[in-house]
């Protein structure tokens, strides 16, 4: 299958490109390097060194024997989108070309506006490009479980059937996002749902949980094939950040009580799920929503797993809760479905400690690199006030 | 009360400014004249001639004895928003500074993108401006009943309490908008709801029905005080367009079966409702939603009322259904609440024929002006395909 990946230089994009090549698909991609610049703006780097896009492409060609067609450019420019779709004629368009950070969107007005308009524009251009150039193509858009927020009812996959005042209907499940970024994903979901209804577009909207992991199998030990791994408080997500903290002996820092429940899945599982969705496209005019995660965990519980695995490997580290810079519930119901992908054959990986062990082993060689940027672990972007680094909620341990 | 009106030069904005002055409030406004340019782009004009902003302001000062502070400029520029809020220190910010046309947003990719980013940016700037300059101010944002679409269950005011799989919650009512414009209003509602939760902002989100009417009382017969009245297929809404059609003997053209039900209210009622919301602001941190309409009517039924009133006045006109350029249900449930404004004392005007009679009387002197632009009555912007003027569904009568 011909798959075009918008945002191929990112954490998921670069892994997906290789996973698809390994599965025998034809891959093209575009990126303008924004993720590298955003992380640099946060004063951080990828824990795992990443190659330039030129070297990445050469490495992929060496490893997989087939090359990736690549466009260096900004998908907010429609002419570029049109050119790519005309040239490559994709059967699937995977939309990873959005800014993926909640804290980044909460920095200030400019960042909030940037994240929402950037994400809106790239989605719009892909939607109209598909309509006008390759209307049979399947749009696979990355959303987030964070679109739903934490309602006091179970979370279905996108839609639910309800009775209300004696009438029944199947309605979109209400979204209650918790950051400007998360709302940008809701705006995008709404636009994709409408485009699908309007033009008969095939669309899959993936409400993805938090992804963790440093590699997928086909990356081998070629440094050109490795994907990035962020640990700063804006682009480093929970488990990835905890693992990097463990490497340098920084306390693991769940926010608040750490009882926030979220869906999580390994990078390997994320690649499997996306590939299942790609290989089993929706019907013409079908807009389907998959909740994509392996298990639900409380964030604090994952910190304890990372601590325990690290200890087995001789890395002693404390778990020390920090002030929560976000505005979110600490205790809440969280019962999301994920039947859609299971129906396509997805079997969640259950060995979370095993994945974390692999991650720590991958990260040990990069201790100095993480150590040099350890200041980025603690967040200073607060949801409701002026920027100021959060404090530990307990006395900071001596290793901090 | 000090009220700042974003989009003061528009159909509702200019009427509201005067209604508020007449009620003794202090009024400021900003506009960059986009509505005039959009209607010009559609090849049309306001049926009722409107004065320049300079003359409007002079007229208002003559009539009401107090002048309106006015900023000529684009609210997509944050510096302007900040300057206005600092200078005027509003207690209420009424957000009418958005592009209000569904067909305009459906022209092509550029227009869709413009409407969504324009509406997103002005809302963002007002939200952040209020947060940073006048955090106690009440934001009154104009949304539309069209945000809800036409679900098969009754429509509450913004939120509903439901039971789902044995759990109960109060959730945002799902939105199912029917155009890029309507979705832009949903995106805006979501952003305002979030800002309110985040910063404790006072906000009223008005889901307004279709407004019709040519004047409010305090406009007298001063042409400088008259508000615009559009009749082109993009900016002219149902009843306003039907009245202009009647004036020049063009068949009244409900789309499709004409059974689409919508909430409607007169311009006078709209002004009353907005003023009630302004004079009764929500509490700090409260985000409230009002469904703002007087009655629910089928569009075809209103065409028949216009026909009948026109006939009484000696204006013979046919009702001749046209192809529906939109993608919408013709037959559907439509049971929206509007208790919130009633609780504040709103009494809907019941005399629809009376309002239509006044409108026709107001429009008769402008017959030549409407006649010169009669080509704009029939829509050519189709929701799902290339632009092409719609046909009558019955044989076009000879008067057409």
C-alpha cells in the first residue's frame, strides 16, 4: 500500500515509516523539522541522538532496500500538499503533522494560537487535498484520548447511543479537553468527521493514549534509524520522562496525587495499531474512531513500575510527587473502550516492565546527554498562572 | 454598563450599539469593514442603504447624546484588542466579530480556512485580552443554534445530564454542525468553555436562531442609524431574503421540501435577549449557554407567511421551492429549550406577520436596489460539488 506520512520526522512518524517499510508498504513523507525546533525552544534535546533527515532516508534505504519519497516543507502550504498527493498518489494519508504538546500550547497566547492554527491548517489542507487529488484515499488522523477528558461515565469510541427525554439517538461523545492543544485535536476531529460526511471521505480518527518506548525491532542498531525520545516537561510524556529521570537519578515526578488514569501503549503497540488501521481501511464515507491504548494505568503507578525495574538494573531512584501544573482531576472514573482495534486483531502487549527494561537499557548509553539537560524535567508552564517551576510535594530527596 | 462590541458595523452589531445607548449604557466598538467587503464579494449590497462608519457614529451621537468610542481595525491583531480593552475598560465584551455565513465558508478551501482561522483568532484574542486586561469582564459570544445540528433528541441549553452504562454525568451536549462556518462556532464555543474553566472567566455563549427584521425602534428615520439587511444567498438569511424576494416579485425559495425546522427571532427580540444577558452577567467562572430564539418554524412555513403578508399589501408572489444546495435533513425532530433567557424575563414576540409587514414597508422604497441585484437570490454554492446555480424544483413561474 502507498502510505504518505505527514510529520515523518517525529517520534511516531519516523518509527511508523520503518514499520511500514518492514511490512512491505511503499512510504512517502513530509516534514519541515518543527518538532526538532520546538524541543530546542524548550531547551532540550532528544535523549537518543537522531540523524538528519538526509541520513535517516539513506539509512532506511540501506536497511529496507526501498527508499522513502520525502518532501522537506510545511504542510500549512496547500500547494505543497497538492504536489505531494499528485506525485505519490497515496492510498493512505497518515496525519502526524500536528504539534503534539499540551504544555507547549499553554505557554502563552502566541503558542496557544500557533498550536491551534497550525493543527487546523495542516488538517484542512490534507482534507481538501484528498478531496481534490485522491478522493479514495484513507485519512488516518492522530487524535488523543485527551479529547475526551475525564467524564464520570465510561468512554465509548467516538459515538454513543443514548436515551434522552424519551428519544434515542447515536451522537458524538462529548469532548472535554484539558489544554489548547487537546482542544485543537477536538477541532480537528470535528472537521474530519464533517468532511467525511460531506464528501464521502474514508477516515479513521485515532484517540491515542500515552505512548512509551525507545524503539521498534527493525531499527536494529543503526543510529540513523533510531527515533527520537523526549524527556522535557513539554514534549516528554510520562513514562518516557520517568525512564530518563531514572537514568540520571532524578526523582520520578508524577504530578499531584498521581492518581490520574490514562490509557497507555508501547511504541511497538502504537505501530501495530496504526498498521492495522492502514491495512483495514474504512468504507467510503465512513468516519470511524478508535481508542488506541493497551491498558489503563494511574500515572503514579507507572512511576512505581519504572522505579522497580530501574532498581533491578541497579539504578536507585526515588518517586517524589510534584505540584501539578495542570488543571485536571486527580481522582476520577476512567473506563474507555478499545474494542475497535481488538476487532481488527490487536493484542495489547501486557509486559510493561519488559518494555521499560528495554527502554532503560537503550537510554543508559545516553546518560551524559540527559544529565546535561536535567533542568527540563520539572515543568514551569502552569495552566492557570505565571510561569514558575513547580515544587516537589514532599521534601526533595538528596539525589535531586 | 460599559459594553464593547466587536463587529459593531454588522447587522446585529450596529443595532445592538443603538439599543444599548437607548437603554443608557456606554458603548464602544471595533470593526474593519469585513462584512461590507464579503457582501460585495458576493456581488450584492445591503437592501437598506447604510451609512459610512463615520456618519453612523455622528448619527448615533446626534440621536442618543452620547458618542461611541470606535476603533477601525482588525481584531485578529492582538495589539489592537489589548489597546481597546485597556482604554475602554469594558464590563461586557460582545463578540460579533466573526464571519457569520455558512455558504461563504463552503465556497472553497481558501474561504473555509479563512472563516475558521478568522473566527478562531478573533475569539482567542478577546479571550486572552480579557484574561490579561479586564479579567472581571463578561464575554458574551454569539454562537448559533446550527452548532447543534438536528439530533433525534431534544436540544438542551449547552449541557445535559445523562445516564450511560450505569453512570450519570452532566456533559456538554454533542454538536453536529453542518458547515465549516457552523463548525468554526463550535470550535469557538469549546475554546470559550475551556477559558472559562481555566481562568474563571464569566462567559455567555448564545446559540442564536435565525434573526429577521429591518429595524429597531430607536433607529427612527435617520438613514445613518439604519442597520444593513442582506438578501444574497450567502449573507441573507431565510426571512430577510424572502422579504426582499417578495418586494421584487421573485418567487420565495425555500430549499428542498422546506420542512427544515429552525429557531427564529426578530431583530427586536435579539436585541432584547442580548441586553438581558448583558444586564444579568454570569458569576465568576460561570460558562452558561442560552438558546436564543422566539419560536421554531419550518422554513417553508415562513415563506408562506411572507407570501400571505405580501399579498395583503398588494405584492403578489409565488412560493417556489428550489434545489437544496446544502447537505441537511429535510424532515427531523427539532425540540430546543430556551428557558435560560425566559428566566431572565424574555417574552418572545409572537406577532411574526406584524414584523414581516414592517419589514416589507421598510423595503418597498428600496425596490430598485434589490432588483438590480436579484441575481444573488439563487445560491450557486453547493455543499458537495462544483458551483452551479440551483434550479427551481417546480416549473419556474413566469414572474421569475
